[in-house]
């Protein structure tokens, strides 16, 4: 196992920078997920750690040693790719053992290590099969096995579940998480899927345009996003954002929701004093609940239902509130109809306020 440290890491292609001086420390045995949209620099960062991309500036350190000039084979790390990268003409056993080809282990030691790895991954009965005889999930386990068999100090995963269907993705998320719990090896995992990030990571690194926006545990990012992008990227369905304006009402500072007969009272220590400033009021769909009884505490908003998505345990209710598309939730047995006028409520403490220009978080109320 090993720590991985990135210090002011930069990647340029010609004059164009795609990673802008990022700093990150992955602790020994930690499962860290780099998440962000396509083109944000997460895979490029992973490839610089692996040695598959040259570093323009800064350093990559593994277990305290700067490895900028090390060849990939000398970094004692293993990488699992999106497209499996297993050999179709080889058996499962041969694919798993491929990384041992140049090792100094005896034939018996290699055979034992392949068998141990196959047992951990549930591949014992498939060792004689070719990749064409395997399912997508089995092929991905073979790719992981080929990385595991070398006993690396760290695993790097580059969107390894992207080619799997929804059910297999959910299954493989559990398999990889269990594997990490058994082995305790440092893992850096790249994905654009925030559900993968939330369910697997010890810590999540949110990236955008080659910058790190926020680093924290899944619940830290969910509960306390530092900007609009993180707030909307983490959490499914995405956070609602409703335009508002800062006003004074009866000696109190409030965020008055534009085109809606509602306002949010702000804390007395609210950091911005510019009355008339544009802000965004954020509320997560699971905190914004269709109010069937017509009573409750917190902010209440009225809107017209446009689309309903019954999910069994709950219902997602899409509605228009003052010209803004909003998603609320209702218990699974409550299914409003398109065109209905409904009231939705959010409890105190569930609202977020963001500056509309900088998109930085201001407070939670």
C-alpha cells in the first residue's frame, strides 16, 4: 500500500493547459474517486499518476518518492481501463497471469497467485474460458485480476464500469468496494457518474475544467457543497436552483424568490450586505416534498405539475414554479397528474444560498 501525492500538477498539450496546478494527497489504503464531466482532466490526471502521460509541471509522488521520471512498470501500480484490455486469444488464467510474465516467480508460485486471485474474484470455474465466452462483468473481473495478481501498491481505475449495463454496474460497484475492504490497497478511481462516486468513495474529488473544486467525503460534499457546480453534480436528482434577490423585510435580510410569493429569511451573520444582489436558492428534491395535507413548516411553494415519474418507493414530481423547472418528491403511493396545481414544502435548514455571479456558496438556512 502507498500514499499518492500530487503537487502543483500541470498538463499542457502545446500551449493549452488541461490540468491547472492541482494539489491532492491520497492516503495509504484510501479509496478516492475523481469525478467530473467529460473533458475536466480527471483521466489525464490518472494517466499522469500511472506514467502514461508526461507531466508538464509539478510532481507525482508515490510512497514519498517522486516518480516523474519513472517508467510505468517501475511505479508498482496497476491500472484497469474502460475497455477491459484483455487478450481474446488467451484463457482467463493466461490473461490474469500476463502481468507475471517477466517476474522472477517460479511456475508454481505464479500458478498459486493466479488461483488465489481467481478465487477472490469468483473466477475459479472460468479459468479455461476465453473472453468471448464471458459476460461483461466477468471480463471486467478478469481485467481487475490481471491488475491484482502483481500485488501493486495502488490501483488506478479509469471509468471501468462505463461499458456495463445498469444492473451489472450496480453489481460491480459492490464487487470493487468489497475488494477494497478485503485488500486495503490504495485506489484512485475515475468516473463521470456521481452515483459511483457517492457509493464507493472514502473521499470524492470534484473536478471541472482542469481544476479541483472540492474534496471531501460523499456526505460532506452532499451536505455542504462550496459552489453551484458541486451542488448540482453531487446528488441525484440534481439540486433545484431558484433565482432570488436580496431584500430587507421588517428589519430582516431575506432572499425573495423571483416571480414567486415566497422569501427565505437569512441568518443575522449573513456575509453579503448588498440589497438587490442576485442569488440562487438551492433545495434538494428529497427535501422538497409535495404537501398533501396543506400544512407544515418551512418554505412553501406552489406550482403546476408537468411530468410525474413513479419509482415505487417514491414519486418524482416535475413542476414549474415561477418559470423555473423544479423537481420535488412525494410518497410512492401519491402520484399527482400533469396539470395539477400542488404545494411543495422544504423544512427549515434544508435551503442553500449561492451568489448568482460567482456561483460560490454563501450560507445554508
